[in-house]
C-alpha cells in the first residue's frame, strides 16, 4: 500500500502469474492472495475479516478483492494522473517509432514495445544486427573475389613463365637452304672461319678451347649466315 497504483498493479500481475502456474482453483485465490499481504495492507485485511467474518470475506472473488484494494490504495486523482502519463508516454513511443527508417520500422511495430526505453533499444539492436550481417557479407564477397583473382593469376604466371622458357630455350628451325656446319652449328657455305675468342685460333670454338688462359668480357666471333 506504499507504492501507489504502479506497485499495486505489479502485485496483481505477480499474484495472477502464481495462479496460472500453480493452477489454484477460483475458490482459493483470495485466500492465497491475502496471505501474502504485509504491513498496512495486512492490517487493512484483518480489519475487513473482523467486520465481515472469515466465511463471507473468503467467499468473494479475486476480481472483487482487486476492486476493493484499488478503491483503498489508489485514489481517483492518482489514477487519472497515471492515465495521463501513460497517454503521453504512448504518444512519445508512437512519435519515435514513426521517425524510424523504413527498413526497421515494420520490425519495431510488430514487436509492440511497451515503454520508450524498449522502443529505443529495439531499433538499436536491429541496426546492430543489420550492420553485422552487412559486414559479414562484405567480408565474404571480398574473400571470394580475392580467391578468384588469385586462382586466375596462378595460371597466367605459369603461362608467362612457360612461354618465357619456350621462347628462350628453344631454337627456331632453319628455314633456308644453306648447309649446316658441324663445327659452329650454323648454316653457311664454304669453310668455317669461326675463331676462338680465347686463343684466337680458327680450329675450334671458344667453348672447346683447351687453353687455360681465360678472358672475360670479350665478344665471341661467330659466323653469320
């Protein structure tokens, strides 16, 4: 009886929840509810028992007891004030929800928030969820793009390397009519005048020279077709 309309309403809800869970019969609801009363509320109920008698008092219904307690602890002025506060709160909630983006407005409306705090927290949770989903999708798309790009680069590099090896390692077949020289391995007519860059003799190539004296950065003289 010290918390006014709000406290009494919460007590009603708590007691009715116990009725539902325990499955108590209608005839025992008033007995159970009144045995939980404390302080001034218990004093008020004991006085009511003495006046009306136990049998008559416990014979009343739960709804009748609720009405008597509302008349006792909830003055009309307080109830009217509470109704105005609830109406103003509802207006604030509706106004806040009405200003939300379209992509979450429907979700918030379907959740039917009862308080302004719930109306504020719910859109925040929904936006966080949407941002996490968007970030996850973006990360997955980037990973997929990187994997595809890497898969395309590997064959490309392999082909370039293969083309380089083929281009630098293989020699073209001679398409002319000149004979192949067994000495210098080039095609030409007449005697081979290829000179060794090491010993300056024409009897062999530089790669076949037996002279130990080695020179560097000298151009090898080759015969031209």
